[in-house]
């Protein structure tokens, strides 16, 4: 009631005060910056580890648990969550909002390096990444048509993706889905046994015959050529 009595006693002052609030609100609204991707830092550090062929249970027991225990004792950690799939382990370290993610990233790298000798042989080097909101896609383009899935993937990867990446303001573009072209080699067990060969020997021969190796430089007058030994398979003839 006292506020109503004060407004009735000083009507002009109350009107000027209300008008000032309206003007300040209008000025603030017109000058308020709008950004679709504001520059905010989300305190999350992710560790990604690949182990081809390992089951989810093996990944959890031999990789995920070790990394979780090593990073859970870092300062300013709020909670740790993980996702384990076949051949993939993802451990997310969520820090407090007032934590320094630069220091947290360095601590995570150090803790993961400490348990590298305890991880199984054959895994890839764990990747420790800081969450960056600018890496999220802002536009998704779907490609469909009366084509094979492999042809659609080749079209998206070799034609559409390079054109999108050349657009001004685009940092990067990626392709997901579809089927990547692969070449499967089926061995004849009787023939390799008759020749005294092993699958490992055939694998090494194929790997050594499908590569590009630098061969040095060749200087001719004012020109300098870079030489390479190219031994890639260009044509595959099925038997």
C-alpha cells in the first residue's frame, strides 16, 4: 500500500521514473548483441580411444575403467561419464564451471599418459580433446537419389564436400553415412598351402605393393622436381 500512496503523492516523479525505465529497456534491447554461436567455454574434456575388434565388455574392462580412474582424481572435476562400444571408448570429464579448462586438458593428458603402459597392446593413441562449440555442425545436407550407396558416398566426398568447404566462412565439412568403397580379398586355402604361404605373408606383400614412397629430388637447370615411387593399385581384376 505504501508504494501506491507514494505514487499518488508524487505523480510526476513516478511518471518520470517509469518513463526512464522504459527508455533504458528500449535502449538495452536495441543494443543487445545477438550471436548464433556465442563465445562460451563448456568445461568438458573428452578422451577417445580406438581398439579394433574388441568387444564392448573388453573395452570397458581394459580401457574405459583405467582411464576413468586416472582422470577422476583431477582437481575441479564435477563428474565423469563414459560410453563404450565395440572398438571404441569415450570418457568425458566434466569440470566445474569456474574451472580452467586449459589446465584441465593438460592434467587429463598427463593422467592418460600414465596409464598407457597398462592399456592393451594394439590400441590407438588416446586422443584428448577439449569440447568446442564451434566444432558442432550448423547445417546438415542430405544427399539421396537413384544411386548405389557407394556412389552416393563418392559423390558427397569427392564433389559436394570440396565445394562446400570453398564457401566463405566455412571452416570444414565432413561426410557421414553411406558405404565406403572397399576391396575384399578372398584367399584360396588349398593354393596358399600348396605354395607354402601364410595369410600374414600375403598381407605383407599387398601392403608393401600398395604405397607411395618419396624417392628424392631431381634438379634440371632452374627446375627442381620431387620424385616418388608410386605403387598403388589402380585397377582390380576379380578372379
